[in-house]
């Protein structure tokens, strides 16, 4: 019996796959066969649906399901969902990173590196469990590939990033996100409603990934303060405790931002674009939300990669600080670009939204209708005003024509009266002359006083009567003299000579009346002149009753010294200086300043001795004005009386008679004489009275 010995096969471990070189450049055929693989399966369909914007990023998350389906609240619904997820997991196999090429490894996200079924909204516990499983599978102690195994280093890097909330937030901000927005229509053609909702709806849903209620730091704030189960174990008692404390300290420091945040539930309803049936208030609320969109997107990781600054490899603190500043500057710039992208999306959506377009058209239509109604109302009002204006103009034209016709009639009547008056005067002259020529001086019926001494006096009386008598009176005299028939040629009627007595008497009475009227006119003119002089005197007294104060005299003295004689507009400048210096409620005029200057100059000239007459008048008046300050407040200067003061005293004596109470009378007289007291007025009156008595004697 022959015994056959079986040799055990030799198993050679291959660390990596050695692919043959690509010899496509030469004519030799490639040993590898190229085949076409048709993609299929639920995972590929989910990938394609996200790529084609048919499914949101958080489609299978608990946040999306809580806002879109009420079945999750029920226990049965939750069990059904879990069963469906378990069935999906059972139909797929976990990635074997050891068998994947480096190109495929680069395409995997950190979530897929830890576990193929680990979603982006996974909790820290889910990430920790997936990391434990990956360590059991890819740890160097299990694979024998050494500590520098790139697979294990990739797993460790994925866990370090996803376990740190800050790093995870920055990583989630850049991974698998389409930043494109619909382009603006250049043709100017408005898109249909279906095209708008199909194009802009998925874009807004995709950008909800970075809404504040989807912030991973806020959602994970509840589990951030837990114990770190992945702390490395120490070899000894004391050393292990120190390392654990240090690890816990680092963990607490990395989650400071999380501790300061709180969980924000998603809004109900979600800020989605909606459709044509969405109420307009909800549409406005949707755009208001996106205008003030609060994005949690963090660009630290992208900024670090673009600036190529490794903060951990800095040589000194200054370099590290500089790197952080450069990274922060880049992050702020990217944040501004992100918000500009969101604002541009909102602007384009609002411009193309058919609901807002219809609302704008409605508002424009209402505005146009209001403008047309207002314009119509203004047109009606203008027409009504035009009719009223035409009516008023017609009435005014009618009234004007009536007035013109009335004036024309009055003018014609006056012309007729003037013509008749001229005829009556001519007839009166003829009749009087004929009667005078026909009169017999020896006729006893005509008295001597009834006839004129000469023809010249008769003509004067005739002209006086012609000027003063009216048409009716002239016709009466003409009738007395015989009328127009008495002077006509061939008439048998003679002139009545005896009527000359009446003509003479009428002339005498008319002359007396004219003289009386002239006397009355002269009397009225004299009274008007007296009234005008009284008013002027009262105005002068009222002006003089405003005495100059001490401050005004001082200001006048300064102004006279400041503006000497010979300058242009000297007294205007002096009055302006006094008014600006004292801010008087009733400013002094140029005439008042001149009058006061003349009073002071004349008073000082009269009081000066004969040796001081050679001094300039301007300096004398200025010094006198300065000396008058001390007596201005007492009301009298004690100086000589001027002509103006004497005239004012006489006026006051006439105005206030002697039958008044003596003390009250002299008080009123003193008020009317500026610069003098009651005692000085009494003394002046006594001096004048004594001088008059001596002159009479």
C-alpha cells in the first residue's frame, strides 16, 4: 500500500497590489481587460438623487423627518423606520479599506472612513462606536502593517476631526456641498412657475444644511461634556492619572463653544420655497428668513488649506500668531463671499418668483388705478374751476360793460350839461348887455344902486355869476331878463330892464358868499397847519422825553473820539457804535446823536471861560459828553439853558395851564424839558418873568 504525502500549500501575504505599467503608448496590448460597469443599487440611486437635487442633504436625518412626517412621533413609525434602515444596512457591506485603492480612499469622506453607514448627522456616541469598530479592524496589532500604516492613520485622523466639535463643524462646512446657484436670465424672458420651483426649490433646501437649527455644535451641546472614553491608558499609577486629567482638560477646552450654545429646534414649518398655493404672508416670511439668514458654516479648514499655514508647525509664538491672523483674515473674506452668494440667490429668486411678480403687478395696478382716479379727480376739479372762472369772468365783463355804458352815459350827460351851461352863460351875457344898453338912467323904477357905475364892473359881476351859478340859476335869470326870444333878430319881445336889479343883487350875494367860502377855506388851511405843527411838536416832545442815560452818554463820548470829523458817514458809524455797544431796545438814530452832540457842544461852549475858546469843538463836545454822565441820572445837568429847552419850556407852560395843582403841574413840565429838573424849570420861569417885568418898566 502506497502512502501519498500531501504538501501544504504556501500562502504568501501581499501587502499591496502591484499593477502592471500602462503600455498604451506602444503597440503592445495591455494585459488588463477593460470592462464597463453599470452602476445600480440603492446607494447609487441616493447619490444620484442628491446630485440631481432630487433629495436634500438631510433627507434621512431625524431633523428632516421630525419636520416633514408625524409618523416618527408614534412608536410604530419609529420601529418601521429603524427596520427599513436595518434592511438597507443588511443589503450593503461595510467598506474594506485594506482592499481599496488610494484613489478611492481619497474620495471617501471621514464618515465613510469610520463606517459606510455613518451619516453626517451622527451623534458623538455613534462616531465613537464606529471608531471602536474601525480600530478593532484596522489597528496595527490586528493587521501587522506597522504604526505608520496609512489606513490606520486615516482612521485616526477621521476620528480626531469628527470627535472635536470645532474641527467637525469646519469639516462639515466643506464636504460634499454644491455652492452653485441658478444663473440670471440674460434673455429677459420670465421662466414658468414649474421651472422656477424646480430650479430654486432644491437650492434653498440644499443651503438649509447651514441653517442655525442644523448647527452641529448646537445639536451636540448635550453630549459635549461627557467622559472621554478614548483617553490613552497610562503605564503607571501616577502617570496615567496625569495624562487622563490632561486629556479631560483638553476635551473641556475644545468644547467651550459648545457649552455656550443651546439646542435650537427647527422652525415649523421649515423655510422652504413652497408653491403657488403658499400664502403670501408665508412667502414674505420665507424671504425675510433668507434675507437675515444665519449661517453656521465655518471656513477655517478651507482657509488653512488655501493659505498653506500649519499652525502646529510654527517655530515661535510670533509666527503662530501671524499664521492665525492670516487664517482669520481669509475666513472672514470667505464668510463675506458666502453671505454675498446667499444674498444673490435671494435677490434672483425674488426677481423670478411668480407669486411676488403677481403681487408686484397687483400693487402696480392698484397704484396706477389710484393715480388715474386722482388724475380724473384733478381733471374734474380743474374743469369745475374753469367753469367757475369763466362764470366769474363773464359776470365781471358784464359788470364792466355796464359800468362803461353808465360812464359813457354820464359823460354824455355832462357834455350836454356843459353845452347847455355854455349856451346859458352866452345868453346871460347877451341879455345882461342888452338890458344894460336899453336901460334909461332917468328911469325911476331902477334905483341908482341897481346899476353899475361902469361897464367893467358889470362885466366882472357877469363873469362872477357865470362861474358861480348853476345851470338852473342861470336859466332863471335868463327868464327874468326876457329869455332867448328877447335877443333874436326880428323878435317883437324886448328885454326886461327891471330884471337888472335882481341880477345886481344876485351878484352882490354871490360875491359875499364866495368871500365867506374863501375865508372858511383859509381858516381850514390854518387849522390843518396848526394841527401838523402840534403833531410835530408832540413827536419832538416824545423824542425829547427819552433822555440819554449815563451809559449812552459814555458810549456817545467814546464814539465821538473814535470817529473824528472829516470821515465819510461819520454819524452813521457813531449811531451804529452806540447801538451795538449797549444793545438798546430802541436804537438811537443818527439825528438823535447829532442833536445831543449839538446840545452838549452848545452847553459846554456857554459854560467854558473865554480862555478856553480856542479848543477844538469836537474835543470840547466829547469832554462835555463825558462830564454829563454824572448828572444824567439825576435828570438835570445844572448847565445853561439852550434855545430848544427854552422853547420846550414855553410849550409845556402853554400845555399845562396855571389852574392845575402846582406840584403836579411843574412835574409834568419838567418831564417835557429833557435835562432839567423841576426846580430848574421853576427858577427859569421866574427869571424869564422877572426879565419881562424889567423890560416893561
